[in-house]
């Protein structure tokens, strides 16, 4: 077992007493509970949501956390749509008809609250990366009316795999490379359909993740008029995209190269697509769970810790198992935040600023719980100092590194580096920037509103077994367990030391800022800025 390190920068006037050691048993207890089969994969509005929310609420009450505005929960209105895909997607091309099989070759869904959505001989148009950016003078939909048409686009952005680090940030994925950006842009240009070409390296996950994540119930925030949005959205397998281009008389590789250059113009493929989708839908209310410690000096200034409690429920069986337990993703983060909250409640001194601990819903469905909170905050956003987000906490053991996702964005890097140095660790930037992790967890919604956020973990340099082992461990999880039923807690092989190491670091950062009058700022080069 490792014990908590002392607060960093001991000469700093804001430093308080050493923290109470975080408990590995606390993390293990909550992790084992939340990832057990009885929670049925923690799907928002699913059969085990009430059990999940009740467990979290009871746990924070037992710690003595206070309710925000008189309650420990926040209702998050969701629209759940479950689409039944047609068995085949039919494509008519200049060189003959194609018939693609659902799940194997394509996965589609709709965000419209309607019983049926169809594409009938919808013209297919290759629209590059589906990006429109006036500042860059970039428009992949330039000069074409997309009404009635279906856009075929590439995942990621034009900078990926290039040799210019300044062009779309090189291999560091920009927000324009994310699927949710591409969905929104297809809506804005009025397309009837959108098909994203899946490629494992560019997407950062295998085809199985598309199959598991985009089939079954899909959720969005309710009360949003989507009648004019793109009707059918989804993915096609890379091999089928290559087949489509060949049947359309085009060289796929050459067209991809053309799409990476400024001045690209969308190209009609001379082909049409037909597919149908039948929807069942319902409105429901999921819940964010939150509690806080009131500050002793400036209680109207807030540090917010977040972790998402949800996963993707019951899905496609794999080796006879259909419960997607979500142990690492993200029962581990829930458990770590609970241990941090426990340590704060045991501290001898009340923090000067208030500290909120929040377990948000529907992250897996598009960061919906944190989005709803940000649009309906319980405390003023202008009084929110920072966000500390945990999503997937290292189960491999002690690490020499602290890897900051989105390093260079804000002063949170400085606080993280000080805390890491006190633990004898070094700080590095994310090692797989092409995967766009900065846009893939709940801290991103805080960042979009100008609140500096930290998303960091150890994971690339194992303290005893080195970098090769750490990489093998990460790759194995991504390839075999990510969004799969096999993401289960194994008390025999999971090492709590790494979890305690990262949770302690997060405690120390929050502790420092909670006993300071400093406000972290964004770097001049960041696209985000502090709310005025």
C-alpha cells in the first residue's frame, strides 16, 4: 500500500497540513460494488439507475457531504431512442449494386423523435472531413446543396498523419476531428444522411466499439427540436468505403489525399444509398449526483471534482456475457472521487473554498450529464475555480509519469506538475493526441464554458516494469476490454497503488486551490478563455 504524499510546495503560504491518507479499501469497495453485475452496466434510465443513484447518494450522505440547493441530485431530462436498423444498406453505383449488412458493414441511428426514418436513393457525396471553419477558410461542404443528400466523410481531421504540426495541430486531434462535431455540422448544412468512414487508427478504437456503442438505446438531452437535423447518422466500415469509391470510379487513396488540402471541394460519387430505421423512443429523467463541503473563508468560490457514473448497460453478448460492467470506465473514477471526498471530510481543517463532488450521468451518450449541469449550474460558473475530472483510473500499479490530456491549455498544468514532482513523477503530454481524449470526457463541457479543467493520469511509464509494459497494458485494454463486457474488476490482478497515486495527486491539487485565492487561467494559445 502507498500512503499519501505531503502537500506540495510546502513553502507556499496556502499550504495546509498533510492530508489524511486515501484509503485503497474505499476505492476497492466502491469499485467492486458499482461494477458488479447487479448494476446491469449502469445505463442511464435503465433498470439499475435508481440503484446506482441511491448507492451514490447514501455514500455521500454517510461522508457528511452537504446537499446543493437542498438536494443531492439533479434531474437530467433525456430522450432515449432505440433504432432497429434495416438488415441491409443498398447502394446503387455506376458499376453495379452493393448490399451491405447491418453491424458488420454499417451502423446507423437517428436523433429524431420519429417512428421511422428512411433514406431512399439519397445521393452520396464525399465531403472530406466534414469540416467548416471560417477562420481557416476551410469548407468541406462548399458549393453544394446537401438537401436530400448523404455525406460520406472521414473521421479525425486533415492534420492527422501529416508532417506539419501546425496544420490542424498535426497529430493532435482538434475538436473538428470528433464524431460529435461532424454530426453537428451535417445538421447545419441540411444533409439528409451522414456516414462516417471508420478507420481504427484515425478513430482511435476498433470497429467493435462502433458496434457496441452505437447499437441499442441511444440518448440525447430531451426538449431539443431535431426535426430539421440530419435524419440518419452512422458509420461504414473502411473496406466498404473503399469498395464504394472503386465502384464509383474513384481512387480512395487519392481522394483522401485531396481532402487533406485546403481548397478541397465535395465530390458527388454518382451513387445513391437506401436504408431504413424504425425507432422506439421514450422520455426519461436521469440524475447527476452531487454533494459539497462548504468553504470556511470564501464559500461562494468552488472547486468541482467530476466522474461519470454511467456505462452502456446490456448489449451485444460476447462469449456469453451481455453486461457491460464498465469497471475501469468509469466505476474506477467514481470510486476515486469518493475516496478523495472521504479524505477531505477527515481533514482537520475545513477548506477555505467550497468543494463540490459530482457524479454525472450519460457521459457515454455524449457528455450529456455534464452538459446539462453546465447549462443549468447549481453554483455560478463565474465562481467556479476549476474542474478536476477522473475517467478511467490506472489499475496497473505505480507510474513514473503523469500524463496530462490537453497539456498546454491552462495553468492547471502547473498545479499538476507541482503535485507530480512531490510524488517523484515527471509530467508529459498525452502520448496518443490523435485520439482526441481532451474532447471525450466531462471536463470538456467545463472547458467550453471557460472553466480551466484537468484530466490527467499515470499510465505510460510503469515504476517497476517500464514503458513497454505500460503500453502493452493500455493497448490490451483498448483492444479487448474498452466498451466490452470484459471491462470487469478483478481484485486479484488490479493494483490499487496506481489508483491511490493518482487520487492522492488529485486531492493535493484540489486541496491547494481550495486553500488559495488564485484563479487558474488559460494559456494565450488556448481556444478557451475565462468567463467574464
